[in-house]
């Protein structure tokens, strides 16, 4: 995956609070409790509120921390081609460029979602959480939360092939939840049911499909400022990395790894095969109308 070296990055779409001291009323602890939360969340969750965390509003002191680090170091596409955090800024820019242009074609209006980079723990409108829950989208404040250290775990602990597009898939999945929130389908997952045919699984698979739809159009979506695509190259190898990441976080793979057996009645995100299938469905068709996992 390559970015236009001369493109300007819009760091206003990312808030960087890494290294800041967060005052929270509640957070998931590390160690065994953190591992349990990680397994329950199966990464890619829809906010810590779904994990039963104690809710806690963002402390006012947190607001003083701005995107200073990425603003200073992530200015161009060339930075995105050489630095992980700048790459994520560029991915967020590309995602929102695409959805801003796609929604009007469907007589709808897209509202931006900011991404928050954090380390350790963070307060959100959905509650306080630690890095143990993995990347997540909070519908309460319409933000994506991401500890960049997760990408190392995706490769070393969960067997993904890694690579820049594996990281992009993670972020694109979370923005898929934002699209669902705007479309009114996200709440279907909140009926408390689990299992291979549950709404929770269908919502997650649809987000995978939406990630594939964006990937299909990533190299042809013009940047609003330059009129040129921000992403200039997306190879077959990149797509394979995305498919590898999707499989690595399938419910069956995670259950087998952590509990030694597969229990489909407890699935919340879908199997490795399903996640790959729906990501590729979106990528193959490039049409969000083909992402109806509720049929």
C-alpha cells in the first residue's frame, strides 16, 4: 500500500492523546482481567459499553491534549509511507474521503468520525477502557479508539501476516461501524444475543464488508484537497494481508487459541472463513448494497 508522496495529510481527523495521563473512574485492569476482556471483546468491538464496563465520561483535563505529535510529524503522504502513526492518519483520511462521497450518492449525509490514538487507557462516552479491549468504535461520541500497539499483537499473538494493509483493514472495519451507526443498523447488535446467526455476528460481518468496499475504491477516490487519490497503490499482496488479519480475529480461531475448543453459540464476530468471505464480498463488488448480512 502506497500513498501519494505529495499529498497533504489532514491531522484534524485524528486526536493524539498518547502519553497523556488519563483520569478515569473505571478501566479494565491488566493481567488476567485484561486478557479476559480481550477475549470477550474479540478485538474490533463496538465500544467498551458492550463489555459491561463501568461508564465514565471524558475528564475535562483530557481535552487539553491535542494531536500535537501527529500534527508535527505527519504532514504528507511521504510521512505516511514511512511512519506507522502517519499511515493511520492517511488511512483515516482516505476512508472519510470515500464515505463522504458515497453517502450523497445514496441520498444520505456522512458525518465525520474522529480517531483517537491512545496508550494504556482512555475515557470515552461509552465508558473507560484499556488497550486490552483492542480497537473499538464508540457510538456515543462517534469516535474510533486505537492503541497502535495492537498491531504488534495482531501479528505476534494472533498469527496475522501483518503488513500495512492489515492495519488499514482494522481501521476500515471500525469505520464500517460508524457507517452502520449513521445508517441505523448498528443497534441491531445490542439485543444481547450471541451465536453464529446472531445480529451481533451479522453486524460485525457487515463492517468487514464495508471495509472491503472502501478497499475496492481506495485507489480511485479523489482527495478533496488535491483531486488525486491519496492511496496510489494497493496490491494483491496487500489484500491477502487484509484477509489474513480478518481470519486471525475470527471467533473460531480465537476460541481455539484461548480455550482449546470452538463454541459457536458464543460467537459475536463470525468465523475466520466468514470474516474473509464478507471482506472479499465488499472488495469484489465495491457496492455497500451487497453487504446485507441480515438476509
